[in-house]
């Protein structure tokens, strides 16, 4: 079976869907909760992922380090942040699909300023979703000891 750049774009759509499953059924008090000061709460994590998407798009287009100072997400409404996150990810994946459609796998791409082969750059984008899914699950388990991680995320009992 041949692997294409499209397969890697699909993988970041799947990694984002995986992240979003961690948010389903959140209690309102979990959204702002932090286990310690340096940790991001869920609102801050959503803001961060929007910036990641937007800066990944800028980096892919410019093939250079993005200007992070130009991208501040100050929205604090949870539902609005989810909409912005869906929009930022849709813009990123749409651009990637157009950009990599006819490129060989070894074609260079840029992920947040680092030049590398396209599939590797795209996998870097997916790593953010998995990392932050872990943060959300930590918050959920710390604030709700009855939360069934395996049931919620994978649809199976422990």
C-alpha cells in the first residue's frame, strides 16, 4: 500500500478528533481548573491550539519561523473557542491538502520554523493534539475520579 501526503493530512484530522473527545462531557468547573500555576487550564489549552494552528499555517506558507507575537487569542468563552479551533484547523488542513497534493513525500515543509520532509512536519502538528489530550485527561481525572478515561475516549470499559 502506497502512502501519500494526504494520509498525513488525514492523520492530523484524526489527532484533532482524538483531542476533542477528551473535552466531551466536561463539567463547567473543570474548564478553568489548574493543578498548579504553570499548567494551562482547558481555556488556555484551546487558545494555545488555535495559535498553534494559525502559526503552523503561517510557517507552512512562509517556510520560516512564524511571528507568534502577531497571534494572540484573547477569547475566553469555551464554546466560541471550540468554534475558533475548528476554523483554525480547517484552514490549516485545507491549505495542506492543496500544498501537498502532488508533492513527493520528501518535499520540504516547515513546521513552526523547522524545515523537514512534509510527513515529518505534519506529524509534528499531530503531536500537539496528543500532548494536550494528556493535559485535559489529567485535569479530568484530578477533578472527577469517577471519569472513565477508557470508556470516554475509546468506548470500552477499563
